[in-house]
C-alpha cells in the first residue's frame, strides 16, 4: 500500500499595493476586508484559521491613518498551495477594486517574524493646501527641540525621537509646498504625520498625507520570486 503524498506547505506571499485617492477615507480595517474580498474574487486559495469563526491568515504592516494614501503598502497572505507569483499578481489585478492598485507579489520565508513586527520606519510626503510662508523656520524650530511632549490616548510621549528625518521639498506641479518625513516605528510608540503637522501648527485638513515607503527590519533576498 502506497503512502499518500505529503501535504503541500502553505505559501506565504507578500503583497505590495497602493491605496489611492478613491480609498483615501477607507479605514485600516475596511482596507483589510477589501483585500480579503479581492483574494476571494481572484479565486486564490487562502489559508484559514481553525475554530468556529475561521479567518484568512493575513498580516498588514503599519496601519495607514484615515485620510491618507500610500504607494508602498504591505500585506502578507498565506495560500494553501503553491501558485506562481505571476499568476497571483495577474489574478489580483483583475479582481482589485478602484482605490487598490496591485504593484508586486513576492514569496517570503514562512518563518519570518510577523510583518507588523518588522516595520521600523515609514516615509511620508505632506502636501500643504494653504501657503505657510514661514514653513522652513517652523521646521527648523521643530527639529532643534530636544523634546516634543505630546499626548495620545491619555498618555504623554516624546514625538522628537520619532522624527528620524524631515525636510522641505520643492513645490509640486501646482506650486504647493511639500514636506518629507521619515518617522520611526517602535514597540512603545510610532511617529504619526498628523502629530508632526500639529506640532508645526498646521491643521490636519490643510494637508494631504501620502506614504511613500515602509522600511522593514528584514530585507527580502535579491533572488526572491516576484511578479
């Protein structure tokens, strides 16, 4: 009697996608649900948890604040069987709704730490909708401060060490002022662009926030499968 073939190991894939203008005001939880539905529409065999309420195994990286867009959003999914990355990317692009643009699919080692634990920093571009004549002076003062005490959910924290880099960029094609920020992500605190705007005395509604990159503690190997 021949023994049955060994079961296929789940395939862990990393999706790089853009959250565009059509989903600017979609919450982090709703983005997660949208991605799950996109995988279902694409006919991809998602791995689910066990129990009374099985859920697909998936991890999104750092949450993008409501009202923000992003061009380098990351999510890990597990499939029950191997699929070519080209086929996964093609199926997802056909199934993705407006507001989600599929950029890349890669295979990552199954034993990597959870994706949210790997994020060490994020980079943002802030476009100001109203002129701020003394913007450079405000930023210089902000960066010269030793401490920037802030309150979040009733707790005091220091924003200053979470600002790894900040600079004024050349204006965009419409002549609007722009800032570039690199903000740290730590276990105890994460730098948020809306907090930086508030520290600069710029109303949140007077800026458009766009995340351009997320930096991971573990970098993917150069020869990794991708599509």
